[in-house]
């Protein structure tokens, strides 16, 4: 059977070879002997091969077989321990010794361009481990192998342990225990995307692009996001100390945070003036669209809205479908975003649905350097479709899509599968969205403290009050936009929706031109200590 697979594999076009892997894995594992039982360790191997196929077929770029082999072996070694599982790794070969067995040699030239050789090599290693360590839990061995394999990919791709998968599901529903921090890897360094509003990280003044160089005095150099997350998270009441580097500081500073229950409110809102509303989206979770609908209904309970500020500052993202739904709320046509992956099925264009539940009024989207991912989708979609202008700072630039694939042994693979683009096809990742009107960053409502208090940081409250200068500026823009809109000729109620959208957008653009030279945003310098 294996010989047959090899012959067929050599005949397949190189672009289709990885798609052939799952079929071969299935054939190799499901050909049963006469008595009808599965081959030894069927379930564990099948779970790994399914995961291998997902990585080879779904990951955003092709991955060398040699890297996948090496990652898997080191993942196994981390669980079995080096004393019982020795690896001698050279550029073109890897030698593996399991306990007292004869070493097994794997050659790069044989494996790198032949997925069947990769499968057979790993099958040999699994057999040795399962036979030599019968007391070890086989599911845990398999999960360690999967984790090692996925660790060869980008920092945003990793294996989620079964217990962590449950925590992630709670987090997406809005409740978990921790410090409330979204992190990524930037230039090889663990970097803050944004703190979640109202959390310990937010209250301590952590900011986008802060670099976490140590957790509890343990350096983060070489660690992946999931590994750093494991060090940071914990039970409510526990302390964790992060060593932070920030541009403009003389050197790293230690910040100690007390973990708490993070219960995300997805929105906060208030009426700026009669007819003008403010909605701050804190995160895109499973309930965000429903919360958004309810909030708008309350804002319009007594007076119809004439203008809206959507505040996305320090909103690090969340669920893609929720951010698309928020953008779609104000649109009846047009492109929301595009995704681009390695395989054709990941190349998608997301269109607005023809149904719309909103009136046509001017919208200002407020962003800063902590606006990432879903925030960037909403901002770019509304601007590209002439429903809003963007005010603030250039956004973070986080435009990769991760898909979660469950694994039958428990846990899941979080895999980068595609790249998000703006409606016109521009890149978001590492680029960000440039606002129509740039304003200086605003730090508000400091809780003053003595300068000699170690580790003190000003508390940052964003958009929490009506007198936030950036929010006041947005309100001025909305009022000016309405003046231009109403002076533009024909009665607004008598023109088509398409003409209304264009007129509203033109009014916003003119308002930005007028407000720019005469508006000076006050800024506050941080205390030096």
C-alpha cells in the first residue's frame, strides 16, 4: 500500500501534492487486516495526520516538510524528555534515538519534496514512542507532536491545549481571568496590541507597541505568544510582573499587575447632544452586533440620530463575523473587506448585504494606534463605501486571519489562513489605516500619584466622558457636515439613497477641511519619573 502511494504521489503535479496527503493518510490508516480491526495506534495517528493535512493545505504559505518534521520531533521530545528521546539535528539530516533503540536517520533530500516520506518517517517515530512508553497518555503524546509541528509556523499560529480551548471559548463570550491584554509578535518581540478598557492592564497604563521583554523576571526572548500568555494568565488575585520597554523611556520598567475577572462589556455609549450619539466598541465578541442594535435603539428612543461617533480606540479586534456585521449595518452594497490566502478557497470578497436597518446620517470613526484587526475592517469599509470619515491616529496594522480547527484528541489548532485587505485590495498587515484627519494622542483623567511611587502609571480613560477633546472634535465635524449637506441643493428627503450617501460623505470631507486649520487638540505630557 505504501509503495502504491509513493508511485501515485510522484505522478501528481507538485501543486496538488499536499492535497493528496489526507487521502494517503486515510488509506494508510484505514486498510484493515482480515479480522477487521484498525492498525495499532490508529486514533492517535489519525489525529496527527489530520492536523498535518490542515497545516499543509490551509496555512497561508507552503511549509517545507523538513521544518514540519523537525518541529514535530522537538514537540515529542518536550513531552517524552530529552533523556529518553535524543535528537541530533544537522542541516541535512536528523538522527533520533528513542531509549536504547538503534538510532533512526532522516535525510532532508528524501523528505523535503515527498510528503509520503514525511508521513512514513513520523509513523515510525510514533510507533517507537508508543511502544517504549506505554504508561504515557497517548493523546498527550499526539498533542505534543501537533504543538511542535505548528510551532514552526508564524507566532500567531499555535496549538491550543484542551483546557485552554475552554478558556478561549469563555473569553469569546466575554468572561475570563487575567489582566486584559492583547499581544502579538512584532519584529520577533512580544508586543502589546492593546489593553482592554477597564482591565488591570488598562488601569496600569500599558499602551500599544509596549514590548514585553520578561514575565516575572523570565525573559520572553524566543517565546511564542501562547507561551507568554500561559505565563501571564492565572487566577483572580494573583500578581504578575511584566518588564516593559517603551519608546522614549530610558530603560525597561517593571509593572506589577493583579489579575482579575475580565468581563467585557462590548459597548459603552451616551448622547453627545440631542440627535448626536457616541458608541465605543470595546471588543468584537459574540454579542457585539446585538448590543450595537440595542444601543442605537436607545440613542434614537426620543430623538432621531443626525450624526454618530463610533469610537474604536484601543479596540484590538475579536471575531471577524462581528466586525463585518457592524460595518454591514450601515451599508446596502459594496465590499466590506477581502481575504487572500494560499489556496483559492481562502480568497474571498465579503460584500454588504442589501438589507439595512440604519438611516443615512454622517458618521465619524475615531481610531488610534491601538485600533487593530476588526477595528481596521470597520473603519476602512465605512470609509471606502462613503459612509464615514476616519479621525485619529494611524491604526495598528493587524490584518491576518486565524482559523481554529478542533483536534479529535482534544484542543485545537489556531492557524493563520489568510490576509485581510481593505475593500480596494490594500494591505492592512504592518501597514494600518491612515485617518482622514490626524490628531495628537489624548491622555485623559490621570489619577495623580506621587512621583516616587514605584511602578506608577497614569490611568488612561479613553472616551469615557463627553469632554474628551477628540470626541468634541468629532461632534464639530458632524455639525459642520450637516450644514454642508443641507446647503447642497435639492431637498434631502427627495433624493435617492445613493445621492444621499454621496451628499453626506461630501459634507464630511468639507467639514474636515474646515475644522483642520482652526482646531488645535490639547495634549498632555506624561509625568517623568
